[in-house]
């Protein structure tokens, strides 16, 4: 297989996962995160929700082992593509967009670690939400508890979605 075939073939496989990534973003944009959960309705707050839900989908794919590996890589690539486009849309130029993408990928990696720990039998979604959604400054305990419970419910609901259905974009309501 030639270099170009690998690139274009991968791109086609990535496009097949567009419905899944769009479903993640739609779930992250659900207004109740921002109303009842009091997640800041800002660029940063929306990024936090997209990154958290993307991380949970990546963890779900990781749980599939080899069967979910390629999809996990492709969803991460879609996340990078989306973040790159968003940065450019808000005026970040070519010279520094790569540095910003590096930071955003680091943030996604941090959420992967925090949410992996939260999903463990003795895990704590409240601590994960406090640090990764509210950056240690929640607007109140009720909002923190609401977001943590919804993240946990979303995560557990993802486990019940068969892989084939998940790959077509079926994600549970947040």
C-alpha cells in the first residue's frame, strides 16, 4: 500500500466515525450541563465537556481491546481536527496553533487518566469533575454533585452500548 493510499484510506475510515464524534459533541453541548450543572458556558467550559465525554468514549473503546483500538485512534484524530478548526475559527494563527493543540491533547490525556480512575470500583467521579470540569472551583456542591452523577451515568450507560452501535454514533443521553 502506498503512502497516499494509507493517508486517504485512513481519512475515509476516520470519516466513517464522524457520526460518533458528532454525537459526542452534541451530548457535550446538552444545555443541562450548563444550566443545572452550572458548567461555565464559555469556550473553556464547552471544551471541558467535549474533552470529558470524548475521554469516556475513548475509555469505552479501550475496554474493547484490539477491536476498539483503531476506532479509538480515529476518534482522537477527529477530536484534534475539531480542536484545530475551532482554534482557527477564534483567530489562533498557523504559527501557534500546534502549540495549542499540544496543550489540548495534554488536557484530553489528563481527563483520560482522571476518568479511568473514576471508573474504577473505588473511583470518585466527584473528584474528577471538581478537577477536570470546574478546575477546583465548582460553583457549588449541588452543581458539582449533579455533573459528577451525570458523568458517571453517561460512563455506565456507554458500557451497555454494543461496539457496533457505538461506532455508528449511538451514545446515551447525557
